[in-house]
C-alpha cells in the first residue's frame, strides 16, 4: 500500500508558534503510531525552516514574493491530503481543482477573532468558506465558525520523548538544589522588563532562575526541558500554553497583544485546564486511520 502524500502549509509570517509546530506534532504522532506517511511542509520563515528542518522529513521555504508559486505547485503536484494551518486566503481558490484530483483538504485553526475569517476589506464571496474544505478543526475550544469540529490541543511531544530530569537540568545549567524557574522571553520588547521583574520575584521566592531569550540561554523545543523545570514563566501563545497544561506545569503566563488572538481569554478560560489526549494523535487517527 502506498503511503499517503501529505502537503502541510505552515505559512505564518510572524512568530515560530504558528509556523510549523503543528506539523511537527503531527509528524511525531505519526511516528509514535507507526503510520508511514510522505510529509512535506511549506513555511515562509527562514528561522522556522532552520529550526524545524532537522526534525521534519522535508521542509520547503517559500521566499518573499513566491507565494503565487504555491498554487502552481499544488496544481502540478496534488497531494492525497492538504493540511493548512491558519492560512486560508491564497489556498481556498485552488481547492476545487485539488479536490477534483482526489485531494482531501483539511483546515486547522486556533482561537481567532471572527474578523480573521471575514476581512472587512474583502467582498463576502472571498471570505473563509468552511464548506469548501473537507474537514475544518479547531485545535482548542472557542466560538469557531459553523462547520468546525474540535480536536484536543496539538502537543509536539509525549512524556516519553522529552529529556529526563538530569539531562534537562544539565542543559539548563542549574547550579543549585533549589527548584528551577525558567522565564521565557516572548519576543515582545515590552515583556523584557516584565521578565526581569518576575525573575527577581521568583529568585526571592527561592527558585534558581534561568532566562531564555535573545542573547541568553535558548533551546528548541522548550518542551524537551520540562522535566527539569519546576515553574515556568512564558507567553500565553498557543503552543507553550497548551504544552504547559498537558504536562501540568506550574506557570505564570505573560499575556501579549495579538491582532486576531485573545491570549487573555485563553488564560481566563483554560489556565487550570487539563488536556486529556494529544490532538496530534487524534488528527493522525482521523486522516490516516
């Protein structure tokens, strides 16, 4: 039996969080479940390509100005399954042609404002249309458009795949027997001051503090180090937030303003939530069986 050919579009332009992490979670889940797939992932960030490249079987970087080449590529190479995370505007017009070739079109989205799907600058006929996709999934709970089903959050790695505590602490460079607090800078310049203040607070509370960020210690993926982290200070973006909930990690979330995402609402609703199952494995079961 031929292995299914899957093209995954991870075309976020800002932030690593929505630029291929879900594809990596899906790939890891397929490996765990012993599903043989042919996966290629398109990204638009050079940073994402470099960071994710060693972890994925095939990653393709679309350079600025090459977005129009994507529809030509898809028409010439229709996959068995097309998965697009968040990105829909440039993909939706080619779905009819792809589906005529037998492609199953799957759309994934986290929590977003309704204007993300109904841009006021576009005519309604160009808005997001769930019925043009075979499957639409929310990868967390929110008031998604009609036609969406929901998966549990997509988690990159299972507990047996991350580093044991001793190796994690060695990478972190912990020097004391105190509990470890890792403070991950979000990339937002305003948050650097917040992180500095929180570092002082948690040091006074008896933690050995380690700051991750530009010019400091950095490791990808952060989830690898969870067994060596007792308390986590991090942004409330999708991936790290839900990874911390999946691993029941004590956390302080830094809410950052985003154009279409309400991180404050995510924290308000789900700060004490648990994740019963890895949504990446659910997706593999649905698409591959």
